[in-house]
């Protein structure tokens, strides 16, 4: 008998259950509790903010529901874009590079069952985070507009085809690309295309400046504003159909056409995707068995690092060259720099767009306050970058770590090479962000000095925390480097870093306040006072401890690795 679709899905389900049981048996309940608490707090935060916004919208007659519908349509359009990019990459692993494909393709499995099983796997892996993010959003809409008991059913009926459409389109796109390029090269190509497309989408979204909808005075009259609100973003976008379906149900004007369009379009796309799979998958899977072509010239890095390498030992120099070559060899790693560049541009653009020096003169106090709080925001950006690039550094050694562990090479040299390989670029980026933002904010020399000094200490500490937690919670068996920062260790690192940023901001508030008082009273700034020196000494001590202790603990953990 031919195996059924349930038979193909059951191994994945049993594997997930087994891992969950093993996690509970090995003390993983604490991790589950921490993740649940953090996730619940995040849900409550999103729900609270959106509840306040929607409650205000509901109090505005005529245009309130229109604004709420526009906001929902914008959120669903963002979800649709993210899902499309995510499914393109996930489908490559599910359909062509998964370990169980050798057995499934050679077994007497019906092609349609195989397609549906892998499509469901792609949908689950690429959409679970978006689905969780959508829960507090739809909950806020249901509570504010009194959705009732049937509202969750309506949301599921609308949201499921919205998740299905990008999964089918992404799988079909990957299938066509694999038939044009070898699968191993397609993985690198898709990574670059996806990151570039994500960066362009984020940049375009920011340049559109949707916050203008919250300022109707920018339009010629109220009629133009209402006309723009009533007009759909695009009548052919599934996100617009979904938003109209949800808002139509909430405001009492629900029409079946939009939800019928969602389900009929999703069904038609699944049929087209199945036909493409039947005709193109055998050839594409055959091409996927070709070996990867990996070749990186090492002489360039040897020559580039020659001036610095003179002051380093041979082991440290070779470790640094190895890490740099591994980073640029994997397109899924270096392509993240594209998105990073876009995010930095958007960050500086947002600082430039602050209405601090337009119209009425903003008081000096608020300019200084924004400049000071910008330190915390810049530190959070650096923490996110360190979580993506420095935290996985130990885990990316993979199964070859046993070679390094059993060799006579010094693990201290390995740890320090990873630390400085990640810290130096992060430090350059931190200085660029801090200096440029302070220039845009027209910060005083005092705030410029405080910002540069603080960001230097924070960068050293954040990089050390990322590497230390990465060594404490390694994942040597991972197949995707992008999944490492979202693990339990990555969550603990981000929580610790946010706590560190909060402590630093609180400590430095006292010297900044003393500076504001002296400026307001036209008095000279007294630096040699306890109010000024003690907080700065505390900042220096905390940052030094946050740098030294994680590296020491990480080294001790690496010396205990067993394979």
C-alpha cells in the first residue's frame, strides 16, 4: 500500500514530541517557563499599545474604523512580505536539502502526498513566529470592537489562507530556481536575494512614512483625507481582502466576497503549485544532489591582516583568518550585512526626521534628553547585531570543535580571536552610529564625549556577553545559523544586555542632570564631585566586569566540551 499523507507527517510529529520529553527530563522546564513568561510579557505589551490606539480610533466617528482598517491592512501586508521572503528560503531546505528526502523520494510515495507534506512543513517552519505575533493584534481588535465568541473562528478562516498563499508562492519560486541553478548555489543566491529584498522593502516602507496618516493637517481638506482612507491599498492584495473581512465582521458590514476570494485564490495556487511540483521536482531534486562548490582564496585575507598579524601569535592570526574566511564563505552570513546597512540608514533617517529643529525652537533640555536616551537605543541595536553575528560564533564551529578541543592549540587563543573578530567591526559600527546621530542632533561636546565613551565600554561588554553566552549555550548540531540567536541562550543574552543598558542609563542620569543644571544656571560644570564621579566610576566598573567575567566563564565552558 502507498503511504498516506498522515504517515509522511507522523515522523516529524513524533520527533517533536520526543525532543519535548527529553527537554523536560533534562531540566528543560525552566527554559520553557522563561520562554513562556517572556512571550506573555511581549504579548501583553503589544496588546496594550494596540488597545490604546484602537480605543482612540473607535472614539473618532466616521474615520475611526477606516484608520483601524488601514492599520490592520498595513500589518497584514508586512506579514505577507515577511512570509514570502521566509518561505522562499525555507522551501529550499524542506523540498531539496532535508535529510529525509533520500528515503522519501526513493520510496513508493505518491507525489501529491509528498508535495503536501513538504508544503505543510514549509508553512509551519516559516509562519509560526508570524502567527504568534498576530495573536495579540487580533485580540486587541476583538476586544476593542466587541468581536464576540465567533471572532476567533473568523480570524482563523481569514488568516489560514493568508499563510498558505506565500508558502505556495515561495515553494514554487524555489522550485523554478533550483531547476535553473544547482541547489547548493541556489541556497546562496536565495539568501542574497532575500536579504536584499527585505532591506529594500524596509527602506521603501520607511520612505513612504505611513505616520503621515496620523497628521491629517498635511492634506488639503478632510475630504481628501477620508478618500485616501476609504481607497484600498491595492484591490489585488490578499492582505487587503483579509483586512476588509475582519473589519467588515467587526463593524457589522461583513461581505462573503473577500473571504471567498482568499480561499479560492489559495486553493488555485495550491493546484498550480502541485502541477509545477509534478513536472519540475524530479529534475530539480536530481540537480540538488550535486556537490557544493566552495572555494575561497585565503591569500587576500593573509595580505590584508599582515600588518596586524605581526603583533599576534601564529595561532591567533590563523584563527582570525579562519573565522573571516568562514564568514564570507557562507552567503547566509555575509548577506546579512546588506540588511544591516539598510537598518543603519533607517536608524539615521529616523533621527534626522525628528522635529527638533523645525518650526518652534525646541528647548535645550529636550535635545539633550534625546541625545542621552539615544545611547540606550544604540546599545539595543548593537545587542541585536551581536546576537546575530557574535553569539553563534562558537556554535558555528560545529562538529569540528572536537578537533580544536583535542588538539594542542590553546583555546584561549580561539576565544580571543573570535572576540576581536566580532568586536572590531561592531566597535566601528557603534562609533558611526553614535557620532552621526550626535551630529544630527547637534549635541554639545559634553554629550558627544559621554556618548562616545559610553558606547565604547558598552560595545566591549556586549560583545563579551554575546560570546560568553554563546559558549554557555552552544548548538553544534544546528543546520541554520539564523536559528541560533532565537534559542534559549540568545533570549537570556538579550535579557541580560537590556538589563545592563538599563543600569548604565540610570547611573549616567545623575551626571547628565548635573550638566543640565549647570547649563541652565550658567554655572561652570563641577566634574570633581561625588555626584559626577561615583556614577561614572560605577559605569566603568560594571562594563569591565561585564567584559571580563563572560569571557572567563566562556573559556571555562569551552574547556569542558565533550564530544
